[in-house]
C-alpha cells in the first residue's frame, strides 16, 4: 500500500508514468484482439486448439474469454486455478455480483466456471483445481492435459491471465513447453492505466473486479522483482521457475522509482501457496 499519499503534482505524474510502464510491460498481448480474424492475420489459423483461462485474474477475464469462445477462437477450453493469494478477491467479486453463485471455500476454477455457466451457458472442457501459484498453474495444466490424453494433439494455446502476471505466465510456458511443438498466444485479460486525479492515482478505465490502485502497484512491483533474472528472481539465475526474461532498462528504472519513493510495496510470496515438492 501507499505509505504516504503523494502531493506534488509533478511527482504524481512521474509515478503514474512509472506504473503505466510496468503495466504495459507485464500485460503481454500477442494479438490486438482475441478474434478469429486476428489469429488468422498473425498465426495463419482462426482457431487455437485450446484456450486456458487462469483463475488468478480479476473476474472481468471471464467476460473477455466468454466473448472470445462464442466468437469461435478455440476448439476446446480450460480453466486453471485452485487457491492462491488472489482467490478471496475473486470469490468476493463474483458473489457480490451474483449472490446465487456459492463461492466460499471454492477453487478459482469452480467459481469462474459457475459464473460462465450462469451468464453465458458455457462449460469448460477441462478444469484444474489444485494450482496455488503462477508456476504450477502451467505445470498442473500440462499434467492434467497429459493425463487426459489431450496434450499430444495440442499445437496452439491461448493463455489468458491477469495482466499483472501475463509476462510471467509467458515465461512459464516458454520453460515448460521447451521441446514441444506448441504455439502459445498470450492475451492479458485487460489493460489499464492510471493517472493523477485529485491528489492521488486513479484508473483510466473501470473494470469489473479491478484491484485497488495500491494493490495493483504492489502486484506490478512484485512481478518485476520475480521477472528479473538474478538471485532474487524466478529466472534461471534465481529460483528457476521461468525462462529468462529481458527486462528493459526503462522498466527497471520505473520499478526503482516507485520502490525508492515509497509508492508501493513488493508483494512477498506466501509460503502457504508455494509448490509442494513431490
């Protein structure tokens, strides 16, 4: 959270620019929109073999995915998500908007599936409920698909994750699909910027279930720390959870400004949601 509210207008504008720079870097979209036409233009096909919606995202992602599925962007689709650091926010947002959907104690995948069944009459082909973090989102999804005998036929995957985590999700797929002939198409669930408004930072776009600005900044700062390929990061030189990511110098500078000027804290990993050794 903000430890102090910035009051200097210039400083606030710089802070907004820095937040937006981190947001743009993290929210990877390999196509301009999730449509058959855009897939055809970029990849030469109108339908991916599989679309995966990851449960760590804000509920707005469900609507993005539902519209894409109804538009015909995939042959099959999947929801992945058990319980992690974002789960309670998802449960609360869905239940407040649709009280008839039970969410208490439910896995992210089941909460999202219930909403999409009620709102759009859509049901996923595969559901993964054991994941607790961004890393085992990928490994558990692949393991379930292999267990179902579906993996060998999957050559293209659309991955939809919360925008703060899409870059890391891409690096996770890059690591765990290395050697497999699979095209992964990243599509961040939303893109949102902040701007100075009445002495504070505010969103430019109203998105259902969107994090508070303070939480958004915390998530973004945590992602840059994890993406950096050093001893503190998740890349090959650190934890080894993801493939190497090139973090541009201007993104590192924006991260450092926000951190040094106390515009947000870095989210620590919750050991309760760490991947358990088998």
